[in-house]
C-alpha cells in the first residue's frame, strides 16, 4: 500500500471511531444498555455489541478487502487467520468496567495490522472528545477542541534518577503492580481507566510508564503500540520482549509494559521477580 492509501485508511478509521463513540455516549448517557458476563467472567454490555456491529459494518464499507477481527466478534482459527497479510483489529469499548462504573475512562480502539505488526492506530476517548491516531513512520497526533498536536513522550532531565509517573489502574489490585517496582526508584502514580487510555497518557507525556498484570487481548495493545511507538516510547512484554499479533491461537497478551522515555533504564525500574515483602 502507498503512504497515501494508508493515510486514507487512517482517516477513515478515525471517523468511524468517532462516530462509534457518539453512539456509545448516547447509550451511556441514557443508561440504555444491559450488562452480561462472558465465559471468562469478564463483563460485556449491549453497548459493546452495538459498537462492534457499527464499526465492523463501517470498516467493511471502507475497505471491503480487509478482514476484521473484533474482541466481540467470532474468532476464526489461527490457520484461517494466518492467511491474512493485513487485517483490522478492534476493541469496540476498551474499558467496559469503566463504562459500567460510569467513570468515563473508556475508549474505542481500531488498529490495522500488517505482517504481524500494528501499522495504523486509532484510539478515541468519547467522554473527553479526544482522538489519538498514528501511522507507522509518520508520527502520532492528538486531535481535540484545541486542534491537532504531535505527541511526544515526556523526556526526563535525569533518566537514571528522576521520579517517574506510573499510570495505574483504578480497578486492578495496586499491590500486583507495586510489588514489581524497584523500591529505590522514586515514583508517583496517576490513576486512569482503560489500558489504551493509559497508553495515550504516556504518548502525550502525562505519565511515563504502565504495567498491566493479568489477562488482555491483542486488541488492547495494537493501536496503542503504533501511537506510543510513534511518540517515542514502546510496548513490550514484562520480560522486555516484543508483543506478537496473529501468531497465537488464543489472541492473548502476556503481562506487558508501556514505556515512555527510552533513555530510562526501565529494567531497573521494573523488577519482575522481586518477591513481595
């Protein structure tokens, strides 16, 4: 694909994410949704399903030749999926727990994956009316009421010693993360909602890092990986290895890190095997 074709797909996906966000906010504000439990005991709502239907229909119109993989859709076998050279990967509502809790900290996530690597990424935060988007090799940007701004991760003056800002979940046990942090490194915490929203906070320099402990899917990281990467950061496993896409049958992620300033010695900040006191 040409860069111009990529740009058209990115803008098309951005518009679809915003329109899906409008649909979600209408259901959210009117509380016109039902809540269910998936087989893995995680929550899902009728708003997730409505957004899934809207996004998949619109992406199919935008690019009829590109397959679509959604968290809330049917998942084909690995053998079938590996025939795809590229595909859309979506999370209709990232942060369903936040949606149910009515915190506003949920997002719409759309990524285009090519040859097992995220290539385009869109994250829309409906409650804040902020759109984050990136194309690999072309930069990451935020659009909001103030216009468009290029994103860069925060640069620490003293990467080896300055305090770092850790984005942390409101819903996950704090101890699961804190026991993996080096107690000798000063840090502050910034509570936030969905994984993708935390990624955007790091991409725009409001936080420096995030550790996710527990089950997630590839749709939770694909768009964020492009946006954070183009802003100068990275997303890696807790073992500091790259994440994979469409290479595993179950589409699950390991525990992962979202990292800002690459000059920080992150392997000294996160100590994976330290026993809790």
